[in-house]
C-alpha cells in the first residue's frame, strides 16, 4: 500500500495555502519564457461569513500574497478586474466577502470580468451547509429550494461556479477554478462559495495538493486547413480591413499584428479592448471603429470587401449593430474561442493570434491589398476633425456643435450659468492627453467619455489604454485606477477618466488608495448629468427624464443644476484636489499634481453638457418607439426601420 502524506487543515487554511502555490508560465512578447505567482494577493472585506473561518486561514497561511482592505465589495472586485486586465490576464487578485449583501455586491464585478474575458476569483461567504441555524443573518430563504442562497446569483455572470459543502470538495473545485482562470478562450469570473461552517471544518489533505503547480498559458495553434481557407479568402479581397481586438494585446501579438498589416498594406480599426496595441500615429491605424468610432475607420469599413477580425467579440459597438459592414463583405476571424471565431459567418481560424498571424502571412506571400491613396486620405480627414475637437470653445459657435440639436444647447447654457463653467469635453481630453507622459495609463468605463476617448485619445505607447467597455460598468473607473496602479507600480502614472454619474455610483476605493499611499489621478468630468444617456434619450425623441442632476422645482427635476464640490469630497478622504473651470486652471493643476507623491489626486473639472463627439457614420440599434404621441419618437422609429433594412441579420 502506498502511504500518502497528509496535513490536517481547515478548508480556509487549505484554500489559502493552495493559492500561495499557484504559478503561471508563458512566452512573453520577446519570446522569453516567464514564470511567476499567479495570485498576487487578496482583497478582503471581513464580515458575517468570512471574518472567522476564512480570516483564520489568511492569518495562518499567508506567505507572499498581499492583503488589501476593500471599502466596497464591488469596488475591490473591480480593482481586481482592472489589475488582471492591465497584467494581460497573467496575474490576478482573489476577492472575498461576507454572506448576503456583501456577496451580492460582487455580482456586478463578475459581470464586468466575464463580459471582458478577464480572470477574477471571488470567494464569497455562504450560509451554513448544515442548515442547523437557518435562517441565519442575511439569509434569503427560498421556500421552493432551501439550497439556494444569494450566491446562486453569481451563476449568470461567471464562467465557473461552485459551492464547497464539504472541506474535501475544495480540491476538485480549485483545480476546475484555475482551469478556467488560466484558459484564454474561456476565462472570466470564477465563484467558489464558502459556507461559513465549512470554512472552519478540517480534513486530512494530501500534501501534494499544496505543491507548486504551474499553469501554462498555451498558445493554441491554427490548423493548416483553417489557415489555407483564410488565405484563400484574403487573396480574393481588394479592400480588406483588420480589426485589432483585445486578443491582440492579451496574446502579446502586437508585433505580429503590425507586421501582417504592413506586409499586405491592410488598414485596421481598433476596438476599445484593442486600442493601444499599436500607437495612434501609425499610418495604417485608423483609430476606433463602430458606434464610438471615428470617420477614418468607419469610412474604410463601409467599403471593405473583407474584414479580418483578430481577437474581437464583434460587439454591437464594433459593428454598429451589424450595420457598418455591407452584405457582400466577407469575414475571417482569428480567435482562441471557437464561439467568437464563428461569428458573422466567418472563415474561422481558432488559434492564438501570435501563432496564427505569422503562419498565415507565409501563405499570402506576394499578396497586396488594392488600396492606393484611400487610407491616407481617410486619416487626413480625421486629423482635421481632431484638430477641431481639440480647439472647441463655448464662445466660438462655429466650432461648438451640440451633439443633438440647437434646441438642446439650452442645457449647456444653463449649466454654464449655474456652475460658472466654460470648458468643453473634447478640448479637455485633448489637453490632458497632450500633458500626460508617454507611458502613463488612461482608464475609463462608462458614460460619454469612452466614446470620446475611443475617437480622440492618442496612445503614445503600447498598452497604455485600459477601457472597460464590454460591460460598461459605472463605478469601475476609480476602483480600476487602483487596480492599474497595483499593476504598473510607481514608475508611471494612471489617470482615470470618470463622469460625475460614475463617481457617485462607486468611489470608495479612493479611500483604499489613500490608505495604501497609492497615487492615482481621477479626472472627474462633471456635467451634472448622465450625459450620454441624456443624449440617447433626447436624440430618439423623448423629453429629459431623470438624466440631469438638477434641483426639484414645481415642474419636477428641472431647477438649477447642482453645483457639487467634488474636490472637497476628495480632500476629506486625504486626496490632493483641484477645482478646474478654465483651461488655465487645468494646465496649472495638472503640472502641480505631477509633484504630488504617495496620495491620490482628483481634478474636479466642470465641463459643459453637449460638448462630446458625435456620429461619424455609425448607427446604434436601440429600442425606438413604434407608437407615440410625440412626432419626434415616430421620426426616430422611421430612421430605425431604414437602418434595420441595411443591417446584416447574423
């Protein structure tokens, strides 16, 4: 009989010891093999359900991992998402919460992770497996099924879900969890729920379970047949276009993607996740594409006869709700996920981009696209528009174009009066972009800023743009800035671009940044509204309803705009803060902030509503109203029908 060495530990102690011994191995951008710990640390908010058993496991078994104290369960989990995203999915944080509302708070962050294919490990506390004290504090009882708890809500937003009801189940559960966390084709949020009684129960675990385990990020190779099919389709194309998706960055195929584009003279548009894989000045880089895209990418896309998608999910914002590309346009998709590779009736190449692109390049020897001057002309047209957007002022009515129509300029005029503000959003973005150092990282997520930034942001170095737009999670920005800072360290700065709506949703991790002496820069664009949603609301024929931050008067929420001093809020936490209402104040504040060390900075920037970018030949399918008493709604519905006729069906 073979004698197996065992060690008696509680489930929590075993879990932490296991996490301490997980490593990842991969080939980096330079072709060198790298190996390091996969779990950097744990974000923790102790409470009913994890403060006894799990906290004991952390106290006893913690070796190299770092523990950070979160301030909101969603916030700390969003920080973990941003960290893993900036680390290109090669390192993660685990996140633990109490039962009930603490666990439920993390559901949104799991949606963020899974929608963006970012690894996130959440370890929520759970109700008693033994059920003897039921109903316990914070337990939601379901009379038809007593096995259900709050944590079942994670199932819809996780790639893998499990509940440990016996301590020995931990072994198979964690192997499955890390299988998903390290799988490029299927990664996302992983939930392993821990009932609070089981957390403290012991088992004789095999010592082999705690030995160093190396998870390899294998590069899935393309089959020869798939590459041949793709090469045949590309050779037939005269006006091909590449889509640079997030998969280019995560596979570190930056050089291979660019060499492929240059070799065959194929221009490319960027998704939000793919932006900054290539610097903006490259002559083949057309910038953002789709609903929040620019004219250069969208003009070329409309005439493309073949699209080569590399590491993209083809969200409705990338395809303009499948309207941007015409019916005669063909697709070749290179993606590690078979599900994604088969979208839009494409010729699928199910493979890692870094492996597939050079091999496909060899099969296309002698091929060139049919472009002559079109690419340069499209870029030149957009550069002129960028120059206009950089110089918009409220006083110059020729340069200032309200995003909806002249009637809605009243909101901007009223805001300017109530808050004594004159700055325009695109002008501020251009100025900050120019003042940031090349290697500084920009991060954002929701509101009108992601659309403006996909169009006007000009990355000067690779991987310096961290935009969460798969889930467009309001509140990701501040927490995400902390996560990015933990990833990049103190050598470079991180700047979060956040609307007042997102800031009000979630900014508790600003306190964590103060606590940990981490300098993050919050560029808070305050237009006293949910600006992009107001644009959508009014632009499709509705009246303003709950999308502007105004005092109530006798007509409703139509009084003066609220002038909130967000700088004072930040100062109360311990941040360095600046009030910004003019360009001179912005420049002075930005230069002074560069001298600040070891604490967060917040720029309270008052920007005029309706001074965002707009359109550029895109369309977004939304729920327009077929029957209404308002003619504006009916006009919007008629436009909807016209666009639907030209949209691809699948």
